[in-house]
C-alpha cells in the first residue's frame, strides 16, 4: 500500500463518526433460521439500519427493484433462481453495479468461490459464519462504501 493511501486511511475519522445514514441490507437465503441469525449479527453493527429478507432469488430481484440496498448478503444454493444467477441479474441493474454483494454459503469448494466472483459477488463467506471474521469483513465493506462516497463528493 502506498504511503499516501495508508496515511489517508489512518487519518480517517471512524466510520461511525462519518456515517450520517444507516445502511439498508438485503439478506437472500431460503433458510428462515439463517435469515434470523444473520439479521441479528448485522443488527449489532451501528451502521446497519433496515434489514430485509428474501427467501428466493426471484423475491430478491423484486425487492431490489422496489428499494435500494447498500449491501446484499446472498446464499448460493436456493430453489429456483440460485444465488449465482441472482447476483448476475443484479449486476445488470445500473444502481447495483457497485453494490457490495457478499455470497454467504455452505459451499466450500474453490470452484464455488470462483463461480461467485464470476457472477459478480464482492466477497465470499462460508457457513457456519464465524462472527469475528464476518464482523471484520463487514467493517471493511462499510469502509469501502464510505470511501467511495467521499471520493464521489470530492469529485463533484
């Protein structure tokens, strides 16, 4: 990492200090118990506001067209449209081209992870979700959103 970027990151106010809004999250998973568990984990983050859940890829597309989500957590394997197809379709929408999509799945093969990245996911997390590493990854995702917003404001 170059010194100027490192210095800029170190001198940033904390995300909680700079974040005036709460982020809207969509959880896409066909398992209601996992939806509740992930919702609980996400709700403990001060930057997370509204959390909606969809039990299928089709429902996720419907919700994503009706409201804008800042972060999407998606299972790969679901009946009907799977997470890979859903992710690819979401990336076709202008307002979801840069939205962080976190593939959260029980599939552990490197091939599955490669499929997720090809489909457009930002990162890949395997179930069972380890709370500590997941929260760290979520903090990085939120920092990335904040950084991109700051860059966009500075270029205006």
